[in-house]
């Protein structure tokens, strides 16, 4: 009994075949080709699936279902991609189309949700059933898992922590809101803030770089660069507060941090944890574990395979 | 089949006998006498219960159980009041003591939780199962109900919206945090901010009042007083943002506003709704109803009676 997990990103499709105990039999990736249109993307998913199946010699009957993580909002019940800006999709009936193409049951969910399921199944969340996961990348994704199930709430897209307002007079976000966490603490925000500080003429190791990436800021901070440290401290402070606020509302048993920014270590985790503990202080009965995600970019397809598995078990809703 | 609901406040104990359809047979109140110690408070609960039972001529066998709302944090499973500052209680085994005294099963919960259950059963939340309720009074209480059950999370005390940080550099809260919603938008905060504005020498209808209460600020704002309006706008803005943030994380199907401040009408609801809609804007698929609580100070004992009822049905955990 095997399951296909697909992590459909804006530039790359990652996939893997996973057994019911979470072992990865094989994994691979292909370009998304979003610019070539939806049919091209579907063909890429089909190609990847065929390649993965051929590699491990799995027959049609052995592959029971597929789960897919989508970079956007999903109507899980209808199998519809409501909005995926990276793919230029709106109300796209992906489930039906893929079921025809692959000949197996397909379940869709948001990419942050499947990543959290992956971490719960095989990663940092293995010992937990009530999880708050935040993924800090170009944007900020999040997921809440309660009793082992993704909590979706009324909107169907689940927790939108990237757009929680943490600074009432903060910068304007693309969503139209002000002071959204994403505008203050994503990789994009870190780069923007570093640029602003550089423009003020402050000395920094970052000066003179042609293209500035969040990674550069993280590295410079690790080397003691003051400008970089200040920028990260600020971002980490907002992350700590937003996470503490979410914990006060949701009460998870663990917080998992995913994405490249979180993996940079103490330069970001130190101030984040400090602010988190400070904000949560008297409300904590015992310190809440704040763990780094363990599966890296496998979390998506592993969680997507789990989604298919749990759906076929009848737990998928 | 009747249930006793008790709303144990710092100064007053309210209670009622309610049938399984939510009809209030009788209700009453006695002073809490918290300063006279826990035994005195227990005696007051017993007295009120006897009085209520005698009034409607209910025999011992007909009263199946009692629910009690506590102004503090409660260990529901252990029947323990963990901390109730107003009552000077810490780790007080209220359930056991009351069960002996009253001879019926007793269930405890936090007062904001039972008020939300009351509104769900008989008030503004009647048509909903997934509710975010916030009560704006001296402090700020909150409750999250998912699938008709209080969501407690890891800490057991449920949502602590009063201590969500909405202004990173805001005033220091008694909890040790900075910019907690309670320090910016409770009745206490409204009075404090009005006082600060008055001290700056600004003209206002509030000038010269011996004792200033939140009610005075609300009334003055209704009369067009600029200082009062400004103070309320600010508080309402924070409430709107905090509620929108909570909605993004939890996705309830309704938001219910309780407490005297919310009942003051448009002077507070207008700016609150405006900020709420603005913050939630693009994330709302359809406008989320934001309703006023309907049961007033009956919500506590009605919800407490419901707690007893649902507990005895085996749904109470």
C-alpha cells in the first residue's frame, strides 16, 4: 500500500512515493512550468508520477491515492484550488482533472497544511497532536493541527498567521492590511529592511552586494554585523509576539518553525525565543517546546502522502 | 430534570435553576463575601441554592447537577480553581467541597467559557457551533467554542485574548507583558486613557467628574465629546485588530461581543467594526457576523447550567 505525495510549488514540483509507515521509497522533482498554463502543469505532475512509479516498479493497484499541497487557498471538500497566485489559478478543479489523469483518488490541501502534517507524521511533531507550525520564507505560511487534524475554520484555508497584524501602524501589506507579520518578518521583509538600513548609509558587511537575499542577512548577522543583527532582532521579535499570541488563543502542545530563515540558528532563534517567552511568561504552566522543522523540503510531499493515507482511512476531512 | 447554574463573581454570586430546554425557572443573587474566606463563599452558594430550590419547590432528586463559572483559571478535569485573584483562591478544590455541600454533581469552568456556552445555548450564538466570544469589562475575557465545545488547549484555561499583544511598545500589563489588549481596550484602560487626556488639559464633558467610569466615557462620546470619542476610537481599533487576528487563526463562524462596553452601541461598535473589516478584508469570503451578546448578566449562570447538562450527557469534557 503506497501513497503519492506531491508538493506543487510555483517553480518546482516535488514528489515522492511513501508507504503507510512513512518510509520514502523514492522522490524526485520536475519544473512546474506554470507559465505554460494549467495543462502543462498537469502533464508535469503526470510525468513525475510515472517516473517515480517506474523507478520503484509499483503497479497501478499498489498506489492507493495521491495528496497534493498547493501554494494557495484550497476548497478541500470540492477539490478546488480557489486561488494560487504563483500558478495563476483561480477556482481550478484540480482534483477532478488529476483523478482522471492518474486514475487514483486525489486529495488537495494548502502547502502549509501538508507540511505541518508531514512534520507531525515523520518530523518534529511526531509526539504531538496539537501543533502550531509557521513557515518563514518569501511569505509566511502557517497551520494549526488540533487532535491530529488540520484546523481549517470558516474560511477553509486555516490559520493565516502571515496576515495577523502585529504593528498597528506598520507597513502596508499586499493584502491591504497594515503591519501584517509577513511585511515585518518574512525573508522578503528582512531583505527590504536591510536595504532600508543600508540606504541610510550605515556601515555593514552587506554593503556593495548586487543582489541581497535573506540568507546574506542571516550570514552577516552570524558574523556579528550590527545592521544585520538589528534587522533580524526586529523580525524575530515580531515572530515571537505573533507566535505567543497564537499560542494564547489556540493552546497547541508544540510550536514548529519551518523555512530557511528559522534554520539559520541562534541569530534568529535567540531573539525569537526571548520575545516569545517574555510575551507568554505568566501564562505558561510549563515551557512550550519551540522546535525546528526536521523534514526540510520533504515535509510537503511526505505530508501530502499522509493526507492521502488519512483520507483513505476516512480521517481526511 | 433541572440544572443549577452559578456565576461566581468577585462581589456577587448569581444563580438560577434552568430546565433542559434552557427555560429559567428562577434566578437570584447573593453577595460573594470573598473577604470572609472560602468557607463563607461556599455557605453563600449553599444559601442561594436552597433559596432557589425552595422558591420553585424542586426536590433533591429533580436537581441533577450544578455548573459554576469561576473568575479565574480552572482545572476542569480535577475540579480545581487554580487561581482566582478576586476570591483570593489558589488551587482550591471547589468541586469536591461543593459536591459534598449540595449533594449533586458539580462542574467548574472559567466564567468567560460559561458565558460563551450560555450565549451559544440561549443567546446570540444559538445558530452557531464555532464561536469566538470576547467580554469587555474591567478586564477582557474570551472563549473559543469549536464544534459546540469549549476549546481549552494546552493550558486548560482556553483563549486568553486579554493578553494578546496588540501594540509591541504599548503599556506594561500586570501580567508582565507589553501592549496586552486588556491594557488598551478594557473598561479600566478606557478610564485610564480618558484620565491621561484630561490631565493634558483638553476640554471635555468629563472634566470635573469626581469618579470617572467607562460608562461616563461612553455617554460623553455619545454626546459628541471629542476627547471621549478619541479614547474610544483607539480602544475600538485595538479590539477590531485583535478580533480579526483571532479570526484569521481560529476561523469561527461568529464573533460575539459581551460586557457593558460593547453594549454602548455605535460609539464603540462603529470604529470596532470598521477596523475589524479592514484588517480581515481580503480574507473574508463572506462577512463574518459580529453580534452583541444577548443574555447580559444571565449568560454566566445559564451557561453554567448548560455545562452541567452537557457534562451529565457525557459531552462535558
